[in-house]
């Protein structure tokens, strides 16, 4: 009995001490400039713009170790909001000692889209929910551009949709191969907003100032924002 208890306690200690804390920080940029809400920029398509809102969901975070083993690191949902600096830092606890790959879903999975009223980051009061039929906005950018030929020169691109053929959630996979000899306790992920407009598709504000529903345009923007992310620092 005593031997069994000692073994159990030893395993418990091993399990406890095997955990480590990893901080993931998101940094939004436009090209080589750090995004500042309300500041004037030019996107990679040569269009002037001022971004006043920039939000996107990060969820279903997995870490892959050097052997290729994938471990679920967090089942929570995080709303990255440029207006809230605290929201751009995610802290997770994991048994993975050396991270080789970070994977996450940009957006909200279909189950949560049909699971009724949510709280926390998924609370509709956060302005990231359309209707029970259309579901969550996975990502949004709002601002002003002289090329947006609408009242006030406003552009507003809200990207969502979770049903077959219009699912705007995208799985992101980021490798740490350039940082493989560094301890991965603090990881900075950069999101280049330029790629929202120019990547897989060219999405000109002049042609598409408004996107407020699921469909082909939302899917094209989703293809683009799937390419925004890269790891720029590991400590």
C-alpha cells in the first residue's frame, strides 16, 4: 500500500513539474510598420487607409513537439482586439518542452457557432456575432479610405460563415524551425494586415469596401488572412 502511494505521489510530482508556461503575444503590423489605430497607412495595393478597428478570433491552440506529437494546449477562445493591448497576449500551460510548431484556428469552429448564447470572448456584446443563422464574425477590419466610394469613405469588412462552402475559419500552422535552438517560453506572432488585402487574392477597398455576410468575398478574404501570420521572435 505504501509503495503504491509513493509511486502515485511520485507520478503526480513528475506530472506537475513537467508543465511549463508559454506566453504567445500577437503583434499586428502593416508591412514593416506596427499597426496603430487611427494612423494613416498605404496598403500593398497602393490604397490609403486608416484602420479604426481590427479584431479576430484565435482558438483551438495545439503545440507540436520535435517528435511530431501534437498536444492540445488550450480549448479556450481568444478575441484579439487591437484596441485592447491585454487581449493580444495569451498564456498557456503545457507539457510540451520544446515547441516545433504552433497551430491554431483563426476563427470560431462550427460547434460553437450553433451552441447557443456564449460568454467571455464569445459574448455577442463583443460585436463579433451576426445572427444564429450566420454565426460569428471570424475577423473584422473597419476604417476610412479615400478610395471607398461610400458615405464617409468608410470601409467595413466583417468576415464570417461556418456552413459548408462558406466556412471562413482557417487553420494556421507556424513552424519554429528558425528558432529551434531557443527556449520557447515567449513567442511573438506577427500578423501583417497587408496580406488581408493582397495575398492569394487581391481585395481592393475601392472594389469591396463592404463585406457583411458569408459568401465568396468572405471566403477570399479568409484565404488571404490565413497567410498573415508568422513567428518573429522566440525567447
